[in-house]
C-alpha cells in the first residue's frame, strides 16, 4: 500500500475512534495525506480485536469486520450470505462459523487466518460467533473420537446429521465423548432417528462408554432447551 493511501486508512481508524467517544479529535477536512507515525492504544485495539471475512480467498475483495459478539445473517449485510472465502482471526480470538443462520448446522472453528476454499468451507458462512480463544465453547456441541474429550473432533450447531451419509461417514460409529454446552439438548442414535433405534439424550458433557453408547452414534439431533 502506498504511504498516502496508508495515511488515509489510518486517518479513518482514528475518526472511528472519535465516533466511539474515544479521546481523539477528527475532521474529514483535517485528515493528513501523510502516514501517521503511531496509532494510539485504543485504535490498535479496534484493529486487533476484530475477525474479518473476505469474499476472495487471498484476503481481498469485499470484507467485513466483527468484534467479540454473536452475528446472525442480518448482521452480515456487507459480506453477504454464503460469500466468505477467507477469514482473518487475530491471536487470542476464536471464530465459530456456522453453515446456517442463527448458529445452526455445520460448524468450523478458526483461531488463525484461514483460506476457506482450502479448508472446505468456502461460500458457506451464514452466522458467526467471535469470542476470546480461552473462553469455553458455548455455541456448538463438540463430538470427540476418544473418551474424556480428546483426539480428533468436530462441532455442530442446532440441527441434525446422519453420520452414515456423506460427508459425515468418517465419523460413523467413531464417537466416544461429547461436550454439550449449557442450554443444549443432544439426542444421539445408533441408527436413523425416527425409526426403531436406541437413543440417548445428553444435556451435559458425557463420556459414552458408561452410557453403553461408545462408538455407536450414527445420527444425532441438537436442540436448544
């Protein structure tokens, strides 16, 4: 980026700080074409604590930033539905991206910059939760291959999946523990839910062996209580 362009960009950030009530004066006519030597701490925080979605996989094109919070499709008016192809995640933050609006269905969790095409989640995001990486995961159920919430895992929002059907077949009969956040109900089945099957209902974190359900899950339904 040219110095003159950078100066304009940083000037806009400082103006944004003024709009938020920060101790920074700003006037569009007074913004210098020269690059700013140093950003104040408040302005730096605005940049660092924001996840950004881009509509091109090389982190370019139309973009929209999201601070810590929960965002449905209605909040993603700039980037749009099913349009993100790359995501920037600053160190210390976690982005939980959902296939469905209102935090539903397939989920991907990102803690670093990611090309969504390469990650297999291109043009898919319809809702998003941004949190500190150290915070507990409260927006999706997480399934683990091993007991005590270890080994490979995947997350899922409100919705249902058949693990014996593509693209989930790698997880069929392979789950040994489940993390269930407060406010969620998970019904797991050893077949197709709705047909004569054996089920278990989980409303808290669980190892499946004591429930006689280790490596038996073939489908599930996730609901909010």
